[in-house]
C-alpha cells in the first residue's frame, strides 16, 4: 500500500512554517503530498518547505499575510499553479492570548475582536472560497481541513471573541459539507485542546494541565496526525465534523482554558 496521500497536492496556509503548521506540512509530505506552505515569514516558509522536500516530494514556499484578502487569493492560485493542481487545503493559524490580552466581554475592544476574527475565521472563509473555485474547476473534488479549538464547544472564558470565531469555523465546515458534498468536496475541523507549541506555552505559562485527563498538552505531531487523517481517503465519509483532539478535557469539564 502506498502513502495515504500519494499523488495529492496540498496547500498549508497561515503559519505553515512554524509550530503546528510546520508539523502538518512535514506530515503531509511524509504521507505522499506535494506541498505548498504559506507563512508571513519567508525564512520559516523556506525551512518548512525544505523539511517537506526531504520527504521526497515537491515543496513550494510562499509568503502571505492571512489578514489580506488579496494575499489569500494569490497564494491559493500560486499553489495550484506551482503544484499543477490542488487537492487539499489546510488552514492553521489562529491564536488568542499571544495576540490580544485576556478580558471580559465588556472590556474587549473592537480592534481586538476584529483581529480574533481575522486570524481565526475570516481568512479561513477566504481561503476556502478560493480553493472551492479551483476544486470545482478541476472537477476532481477536494478536501479542506481547518485547525479549530475546543473553545467552540465549551466556551472561552476571558476570550469571547476567540471562542465565537472558532464556533463560526465549525459552522463554516458544516455549511461547506452541506453545499459541496455532491461535488466530492469535504471540510472538517480538528478541534484542539492545549497544544505544546512555543507560542502557546509562553502565552499560557500559568496553565497547569491538571484539567486534562491525560495530564499533558498535545504535541504538534498529534495534531498533524489528525489533520492527515481528515485530509486522506481514510476519512472519506466524514464531512462537516469537528474531530476533538484534547486528551479527554471536554469529556470531564467544566474546565478552564485560561
């Protein structure tokens, strides 16, 4: 049996050069994908592409800012052109405490609210829209996987904007599934709990994992493995769903997410 994603072409957009995105880029390449990786930082994109190429598949580094609609449209088009087609879109970047301070809803500014939606929902819709046009033009179907959060399920204390955006992401996946399933297109979400990335650990240093039944944060590789599964034919009948990868945290709540 060949690689589970052998012969497919994937775009990892939004922080693809670091943390979870880098692990996903590498895992997709190891699963047989040709990969285009997008990061706002050229060096990180180049390094992630080099790691992916070391797996023996084509890899392309692209630079773009997910807050720019023009950048999103450009990198999706460029990825399809450079790789010859596009079969898989993965959206990664998000975040909360690393970008805006924790605050109760009545204290959140409009600017902070907008930034959370830009980083966690708005760019995903833009990227999905651009990829859908390519999928439909190609007529071969396609798969979208977005990195979400368990705050879409359990709420986000002191981070209402983040939780609302992640809930919107889960709803977006359901809408794409409802609208495009008969075109052979799927969209699913990996709903993460605490993940041991450098950014997350720095932003959430005060958090102990005692609210997680498994007693630890997830590794970036564990999120990447779930992403590869949802991108692959092994999940061919899963559509519009949120796969929770949280070490059992939502099984026992209530819990604190910081």
